[in-house]
């Protein structure tokens, strides 16, 4: 063997270093960083042992210095604490609106600046209304003492006739429950949850005989109105507090609605033979009859449906009253005033006299439209009456459709406009706006611009009229802005 061959046969140190490692050694080599990266230790080391083994190994190391008897006391206590924490997480945590809104939702107008700002002037209509009815009182704890049901136009300084005219709340007309519920609706449209819940508490405190646990059976219409606001609030803030209150009132009302007579009220009626030709003809009446009837305008079909979505015991009740309401329309186009449970029949008009109540019929039409059961021709008769006289009167003779009273009804006109928005009937909406324009304060007095007044009462302004109107204005504005 030559020297070169002998040198070839030797293994050089360089050759040994450059030779690849054995496959079973690869796993011991760290992965080098890519160019531009800095080698770092992984956040988690790969281990073969499971969590339980690591946990008990940690306990063993901890217990090393401790006595065995002490460990037997600490370990059960430690496990008990863990069990209590898990139980509190799964069972004691508050429910996060676990109630699905399964009822038919209603549209809630948004009272944003763009929806209630007047075209002329710098101050918003809602702000001026609040000041006129003193809703901006700094005494937040005195809501029902701070504002009134009516406002009137008077001099800023009554003893000085030359002083400026301003709108002032009438202290002799305190706020009613109906007004308070409308106030809640205004706060809901503004998405002011804090003010809404505060006003809700104050309403319940101010009217315990109608809304509280001690409310009598005659208060069921007010309780349905209260439930409506709670269900509407759940559409915006689906929180447990509202659902708990709904279930409380629902539980109180269910026994009443299980018996129709429990809902009935005593009323005196005249048996009237109507005149067939003219309302000026004399009508023949018999002595009064005392009946127990359920006023159909007080039955809120939407609330009954919403209650049925939460408690199946309400389903048959909601279906029954929906059927009664659908069949209550008379040949005149108006709706019957009441239902008599004893005879299972309708009472066409209220009290004495043969007349159809505009507001009562329109409220029933609205209730049907809210549950998707309205008829397209429900407003035909009211369209004709508005086109004939420019106003809706409080009552009509259902035979010849002439007004049976001399006073137009602004509340009926506002409900008529609401149904126009609900049903999407542009002709009715146009007729409503034309009639409302005649009852709206103009530019002659900027402080009252946009306020609604009732016919014959231009110096007096009602809470219900003006705040219902502002919600309808916001609703109409939202339809105009929708592409």
C-alpha cells in the first residue's frame, strides 16, 4: 500500500465533522432559525405527561415538606374550592337574555336629530315640547310631580300682558298612567336605557293600584299597556329584568283571561232603533239595559300574541280574541264596540245612542294590523270621511255616515295616520298629513311651531297628542330616508 493509499484509508477529522449524523440523532438537534429570524424558545415545551400527571406531581412536590396528615386535610379543601368555582360559573352566573324574541316585532321610531328637527328654526321640536310640559325638570326624582298632561299658552309674567308668550305646563292637569307609558315610549325611541328604567320604576311606584302586585282585576287594560312597553323594551335591550317583570304580570293576568266574565265591566245600554234616512230623524229608544261587556279596543292582540310566545297557556286565549276581533267589523266599515261573553255576541256601539266610535274602531284596526291580520280595505271608509270633510269626527251615524257629534277627534286622526304607516297606504298617509296640518301651530309663534292643538282649543295642548305626533313624524321620516 502506498503512502497515498494509506492516507486515503484514514478518516480525517474534517470528513468526520462533515458526515451526516445518524437518523436517531436528528431529533436531538435544534431547528436553526431562518435568515432574519432570532432563535427563541417555544412558549410550550412538548411533554409526554398529561395534565393530571403534571398536576399531581406538582402537588407531590408541594407536599414534600408537609406532613401526610396535613396533606389529607388540604387536598379535599382544595378540590372543594375548585368544585364551588365551577358551580358558580355554570349555575349562579346571570342569564344573558336567554329569552329569544319570538313574537312579531313592532317598528320603533328613532328619535334622532334628523327625525324631529324643524325645517325652520334652530331648536328641535322635542326639546321645546319637553320644556313646555316641563320634562326637563332638574329634579329627576320627581318625575310625576315635575310635568303635566296639558300645556297652555300664556304670558311669561302673568301680571304683565306685554311680556312674551310662552308655553307652560298646567299644574292642575297631572300626568296620568297613560301619559307615563307614552313617556317610556319616547325614552325607548331615544335609546336612553338609564332614563327608561328610572321612569319605569317611578311609574310602578306612582301607580301601584294599576301595575303593582295588588292591582285589581279591573286594571287588566292598564297592565296590557304596561306589558306592551316591556315587550318593546326587550326588542331594544333583551335583558332579564324586563323578562322577569313580564312573567310577573303575565302570571297575575292569566287567571282573569281564562274567564271572559272576569274581564267584563258593567255598562248601561239603550236599545235604540236607528233612523234609516237621516240622523236628524228621531230615534226610538227603550229603557236602559245593564250588560257585562268586554271593550274590544282595550284588547291588545299584539301583547296577547307576545305572551303566548313565552307561555303556551296564553295561546288559546290569543287565538280566541283574534278570531273575535277579526269578525267584529260591521257592514258600515266600523268595528263593534264590545263583546258580550254571556250571549257570545257583539255590542255595536257604546252607551246610549246609535253611533259608531271612530277612535275605538281605529284602535281595533291598528291592533289587527300589528299582528298581521289587518284588511287592505279597513281604511276605505275613513278615507271617504276625510275626503268629505277634511277631519275625522269622534262619532258617526253608521247608517248614513254623517257625524253624530260636532267635534273632530285629533286622537282618532293620529291613530289613523299610524295605521297608514303600518299598512303602507300612501293615500291614507297623505290625507292624514293634510288634516294634521290644519291643527298644527304655524310660524306666527315660533315657540309653539309644530305643536298640535285640538279643534276649538287653540290655547291648550295635550301631552298625548303632541308626543304621539312626534313619534309618527320620526317614523315617517325614516320611511323617506329608506332607499
